[in-house]
């Protein structure tokens, strides 16, 4: 018994095991303290809220792995989320319901992908600092979304589209399954695919990667495109959950939540590592802490401070690993 | 001045630094075991040894970076307790690192007085006094520069001198120079040597670490040889021979080494085949002004020249890294070379000079580093074919005798020589027609150097063609079938083996050149 414990302690790597440990602690705490924590309703609420953070955080992880950062994800969410209702509420969609629905999902995501190409080209081909390049859409994207909708709140009733945010598969929220599917695909990409290997090489040592013949520009653009595409999808989910689209609020501050989730999950901001599952875990931890405090009557403002605490802990663990 | 008077008294003076029976273990692994070092005031003392012999560990113990596990350190006869680099500085031990620990964006003066700024009556920094003091210190070393300019705007050599000036201004009694000349050109090395002589004349001792044995003979008084974490011996430099030093470093017999030659590149020259690569009058913005050379199958062609003659630039241009502004690079099949990816696809590999910056992906495993350049070939349905990858990697780990705990070990944990072997494996795995080797054995220990050289020789016998750049004349003279000598970005002459001698090469390199030719034949 003691031996198992010592060998566990010896193998404990804060950067890799810190996040799962934190998750277990939060869950245990909730089981003891939070009323109704084991109710299915609790699970559903948390899954539907964590889904958007998780999806964006996984995309962000890829961008950070190249040594970059994407500040525009929140604005891209707003852009996609504002565009979708415009399409499925249009006369065209009234005439062709199915086609209209498909277009309402595909076109906003295509637009998001274009934003990703723009970001990626600025960063890789033109050599603009990622934080500055993505600041362009961070500022203008939401404005564009508000111009599209004249700044109005669009409310709608559209059961098919709302399935994205309220549907259930095998009793669990649809977007929860979506997160798992995306997580599985991205994990495969990072661990097994040639693109994933090249992505980590670019983040690990860009000059060496270039000299080894890796198409550095293409790889970087790819990361930004995937990140923006996922942000677009997350924007659609937010709109579908609320059956309303408010360009001013969709994805507000999402970039910070996504970066926080990625960091908590063990992503290094200097690049070279892309723990997709970690980002997922990070998103869950951030969501659960928020929920725990809220469910126990702690004010929202205090929850923000707690979030900062998690980030500090995550950074501390990363530092500990370096030494 | 005191130190000077002591010097005249004779041998029974107190050592400035005395390290006895030093031991150091890292997580159970012994790095140092009974290491000794004694430095007299005002002497230039060298430490030599292979990579992993314990040189840097010993120095880091002296400068307070590491704590020793055993042994005594005394300074002027009194026990020395140093546990941080700052305490070492206060005790008068200054270290000039290869990577400078100064602030390039601040002025020269700020860098020199940092932490010890002269103050005015009101507690503000007295810049007039600070500039004057800095100028005065630099003048002692014959350096006359604008001290108000950013340090980063000066060359590495000047920056190094500023670092030394800072050390002297802090009343250093011992200045440690770690591979100080590795990034300097010949003229700058001369300036550095002059500075070392100045330090010596004022009674400051210098501890000198270098891979270049010839430098030792020029400026060092005594030399301490280390091997496997132990001090083997300390000699007066004047009483040693190069061969003797090498054999003590390697722990091998001198006659054995002499018989084998200084490199493992020589011998086994086959009949060269058809022309594979032809560069004609190539020019670039990076400094090529008309360089021409050809490369045949089964041939090693050396690019000789002083630093800045365009050797590396020519290699980069061939590999498609820097665009040509004139001339042509033609492959036997006529394909254009405009990107590294295109060059790799055409069967060209490029082992770069700067292993850390341009070679390894530090956090990736040995396996991932080896297969980095050949990922497109290992691709199956978008994924890396792991089984083939493992087989291939294991083959090269065995063939090149890469010492690693396993193919999943991060490359950053390997020694320099083994990292270099991994990078060599990266290119050999592509089964290239042409391999460009830029300083293939720089910064690796003698043992690994021999191994790398013989791997290259074997590959050439099997049909590889090599474009070889090396600052180590032995490698060029013994290894290359032909040496194309470059000067100011132009190819000026070509030497053919057999028959090339070091002095012939040096003569060809220096001919017409204004820069003095310092012979640097390192280990």
C-alpha cells in the first residue's frame, strides 16, 4: 500500500496530472456540498454550457501549438451566429426549408473559415505578430456582425436549427456528443497525422521545421482556419441554445475563456505542444468552478476571481515542470 | 599591483582559487568525482576535455550555479562559500558566457554600470560620471566606441568586450571565458587575446575554456585536462604537445592516435561519377558575388574560406533558402531549387551549422526528430505510418550508434554529439543523392567526431555526394577530394587531393585577402 503510494508520488507530474487531480477534487467537493449535484439536470446544464468553451479551446490549442494566439474567436462566433438567422429567416429559406437550413449552417462556417485564412495569411505569409493580426477581427468582426443585423436582437422559433443547441442523443445534449467527436478527430490529427506532426514541429522550432522541408506557411494557416471554423460552429450553437441572436453578446470574452482552458489543460504559450484532451479538461474545470460557486450562492463576480485563481495554479504547475 | 609583486616572488605564493576533491551527483548520476583545479593570480588557465568530461559542471560549482556534493573550494587560502552567481560576482569571479547575459536594447554604459550606478547628490543616476567611467574602462582595452549607443548595435565581439569591461569594473580577480572565441572572426579573436593579455598584466586571472587547441598554445600558461568527471592532470602549456594533450583527453595512447590520422574522413576515395550539381556564378543578397563549383557522384567537395567568405551562404543558396540574384544552380535532371522542400524532394539534404537554432526540435522525441524531413514519404491516408517509422528509426539508431534511452526520449536530453547523429540520421534516412554538411562536427566531442566522420566516409563510398563546409582544416584537407576556396563571395581557386596540405589551403584562403589568417585547428 505504502509502496503503491510512493510510486504514485514519484510518477506524479504536475503538468500532466494536475488538471485531472483538480477535476476530481472539484467533483468530490460538489458531491459533498452542492445540493442536487447528482441530478441529470445538473449534468445537462453543464454539458450545454461547457460545449462552446471546449470547442473553441480545442481550436485555440492548435493555434497556440504553433506559437501563435487567436484573439478573434469571440468575434468570429458573433459573426457566424448573427449570419445564421439571417439565412434561415430569409424568403429563400421559406421557399426551400431544407436547403435554407443547410445554408444557414454551412455559409456561416465558411465565412468563419475565411476569417481563419485571413488570420493565417497575415501571421504566416506577412509575418504579422499573431496578437496584432487577430486583433483586426477581434475589433471589426463583432462590428461587422452588428452591422449585418442592424444591431437588433433576432429571436426565432426554428426547431430544426435549435437541435444544435437543445437536441438530445441517447439522452445527452447533442453538443456534448459534438464536442467528443471533434475532440476525437483533433486528438487523432495531433497524435497520428502528418499535419499534426508538422504542426508541433513548427511550434517547437520553426526554423528547423522550415529547413526540414515542412510547409510552414500552410501548416500555420491550417491551424488558424481550423480554429476559426470551430469558433463559427460554437457561434451557431450559442444561437441555437438561446433561440435568439444578439451580435453584441455572442462569444463575448470567449477568447479569454478559451486561452484559459488551453493553459489549464497544459498547453505552453511558446508552442510545440497541443494537448487536445487537456483543453477539454480545462474547459470542464473552468465551467465546473463557475457552476460550483454559482450553485452555492456565490456571486458571479467572485467566480471571475476564482477563474483567475485556476489560471495562476495552472501556470504554477507548468513552471514546476520546467524546473 | 600586489599580485604583480607576488608573481616575482616565485612559486610558493597562494593560489587564487583552489578546488580540491570536488564531487557532484545529479539524481544519482556522478558528474564529478574528485575533480581538482588550482588557479594562480594573473595566469591564463585552460580547461580542456571531451563533452561530458565535467568542465562546465566544475565551473558552475565555482560560480555558484550548482552546489557541490563533496570537496573544498578556497580563494586566497580562505574557504569560499558561494551559493548564487551574485555571490560569485561579489567575490570577484566573473563569467563571460558564450550567450551573453547583457541587455542588448540598453546603452553600453547602462550595461557596464548596471546595478552599481553612480548617484548624484539627489539620488538620481549620474549619467555624466557613468559614461566617463565606462569610456575609461573600455579605453584600457583599446576600445573606443560611443557608449551611449545600444549595446545590440555592436558586433558580438564588442559586446563580449563590454562584458569583460563590466567584470573588470566590478574588481574581478578571475574572469571565466566559456568558448569565448566561437562566434568571433579572426580579427576579433586577436582583439580578445590582446584584452586577455591586458587582464593578465593587471594581475587578473583568466580561466579559459575552448575546443581550439591552437588558441591554448597562444595565450594560456597552464592547462588542466579533465576526463570522466575527474581531473587527469595539470601542465604548463609550454611543456606539452598537442598529441599528448589529445591522448590524455581521450585516455588513449598517443601513438595509436597518430597512426589513425587526425580525422576519420580520409581514405577510401572511389572514382567520382557523373556531375550531379553545378553552380555557376551564383550571386545573392546574402553576399555571394559569383561563386561556381560542381559536385560529382561519390565525391566530397570542400568549401574553404575564412568566416564571411560565403561558404554557408553558398550552401543555403543551393538548398533554396536564399533566392539567387544571378547565376544558376543546375541539378543533373534540370529541376529548379527554390525552396527547401523542393531541394529535399530532389534528394538534397542540409545538415546545418547551428544545431540548436536550425536543427533539433527540442521537445520532440529522437524518433520524431529523425523522421521530420521524410514525413511526406511515411504518409498513409494522412497519417504517419508508425510501424515503418519505428523500423526506420531503430535502424538508424543502431547504424549510427546513437546513445539514447530509447527512441521516445526527448532529443534535448541527449549529448551534443548524439544530437548531431540524430540530425545526420534525419538526412541519411531520406537516402539523399547530395548531402550538404555545414560544420558537421562542431561542438561535439572527439569520440563522436570520429564516428560522424567515418559514417560520412562510408556513405560516400556507397554513392553519396557531399558538399563539406568546415572551419577545421584537417577535415577539409584529409576529407575533401577537391576544395573550392571562396573569398568575399567569389570562388577564387580549387585545390585537388591528393596533395593538399594545410599550409596550401591557408595560403589559398589568405591570398589576396586583407584579413589575417589565423590558423584554427581545433579538436
